[in-house]
């Protein structure tokens, strides 16, 4: 699945802009700066694919990437960005809700959690929305290289405790570092095996 071409398809700002639901897709969600662009770039092996720093004006778009003609990778806008105006946040939340509840071909959401920070209240909110939308989700820990092995254990325990509150959550966490390549092959294999 990841051996072929990967292309940016479009940025979507409203439900009627979504590409045809003709293939399976997975989406990536996380707080701003969690390392989402870096992870998508590492997964696809394409450095400039997802903007490594979020370009102003494009941050509220749902960005679609095509893995050949077989699947879509969907980059949801980073959330918890305090500077966004209230009206913009409200519009984005409405789109997110419609997308998660209505996208038949969405197979799994990956919730990215910064290994240094653990689950924050906004992450809890997204996970709750995923529960309500009946979208199975899996947590991906990012930037694992920034933590020593002893520091990781309590964070993983905190995340695991959080996941027990969420019926839509897979218990298995994927620990990644886009910088070091850790966990990237595992995540690719999980995506490739969804059908
Ligand atoms: P996004 O806002 O979620 O798309 O986050 P980015 O991918 O732009 O990453 C935010 C910051 O974290 C950037 O400075 C990245 O270089 C850094 N970063 C992302 N992934 C990693 C990682 O695996 N390890 C380290 N050390 N830094 C990372």
C-alpha cells in the first residue's frame, strides 16, 4: 500500500467537498504541534507532503492524500489551537462532527498523543466524539525519542487509564518517533491490513 505513489488530493472545508467514498480511509487527529505532519511524511516517505509547519489558512481544512488508488490518508486539522477565533473553531467542530459521523468509508482514526504531554482535555473530547460517532480509534504516541524509557512508562499508564473510558478505543498503543523511524513500519502494517 505504501510502495506506490502518494498524492495530495485536496483540502476540504465542507462535507460536499469530500472526495467520492470509493475506497477505505484512515484519519489522523491530534493537538496542534503533536507531530502529525511529520508522522504522515514519515509514513508515506514523502518529506514535503504534509506541511511540517501548518500554513495559516489551510489549518482548518481536512486534507486528503491518496495511496495509489487504493486508500485515502486523511489529515484532520490540529485542534486546541488557542488563537483561532471562536467562529472558526465552531465551524471546524461542526465539520469534524459531520465527517466522523457520516463517512462510511472511514475505517479507523489515529489519535496522536505527544509522549511528553499525555492525554489533555481536548484529546479526551475528541475521543468522546469518536465514541459517539462509533469510529474505532487507536492512539499513536509521537516524539518518543524525546523521552527516556523511564519517563515513557507513566505516560503510557495515563493513556491506558484514559482509554478504558472509551468504548471505541483499541487498547494497543503504537509508540512512534518520526525522527528515528520508530513504530512507522508497525503503523504502516496496521493501515495496510485494514480493508
Ligand atoms: P503538527 O503541527 O502536528 O503537524 O506537528 P509537526 O509535524 O509540524 O511537528 C511539530 C514539531 O515537532 C516540529 O518542530 C517537528 O520537527 C517536531 N517533531 C515532530 N515529530 C517529531 C519526532 O518524532 N521527534 C522529535 N524529536 N521531534 C518531532
